[in-house]
């Protein structure tokens, strides 16, 4: 099996999703709606250009790189297509949330942002990718 050159280290994937989840939850708790459009742009870069274009992934690689941490064996890397799909879902949800917050429907905007925070937290804690699961379900429904 040929390794995916764009694959993302499992730890990098989990840290980035954790940062996104915590950032969105903090934005809600502390009433900082400007974080939502910033997160939209960040995930949008990831959706367009892959993990290399996402500033959170770039920051992880600059700070930690591919260092071995502890004695634990790392899990297999996450496919680039899977990471991009999750970024695409995040961008869509956060764009909708930003729109809601921008036009004064803050309840709906925060609800959608919190849904994305939960999706990111699920990915960070379990490595389960909701976006990839949805994509696969849509493929099966078409067949």
C-alpha cells in the first residue's frame, strides 16, 4: 500500500479539531461572535488547499512537527481527503453560523456554531469523522 503523501498525523488532526471545538465553545461562553467568521476562514483555507493551507495545521507542524512524544505508538495517519471533507463541513456550518450572527439571528447562529463545535470535539476525542460518514452515506443512497 502506497502511503498518502498528504496524510495528516493522527495527533495533528486531533489537536486541530480540539482547538476548533474549544475555540467555538469559548466564543459562545464569553460572547465573542467574531471568532466564528475567523474559524470559517481558517477551515475554508483547509477545505480549498488541504491541511497544508489550514493555518492551524501549519501552526501545529511549526511548533511540534513530527516529533515522537512519549512511548505510545501513533495511530495511522488520517487521509487528506477525510480532513478536507471535515473542513468543508465546518466551513459550511460556520458560514451559516456567521450569517446568522451577522444578520441578528444570534440564537440560530450560535446553535449552528455549537453543532460544529460538537462535530469537532467528536473528531478530536474519537477520531470519528462525521463529514466522511455523511459523504459515504450519500454515496450509498445514490447507488
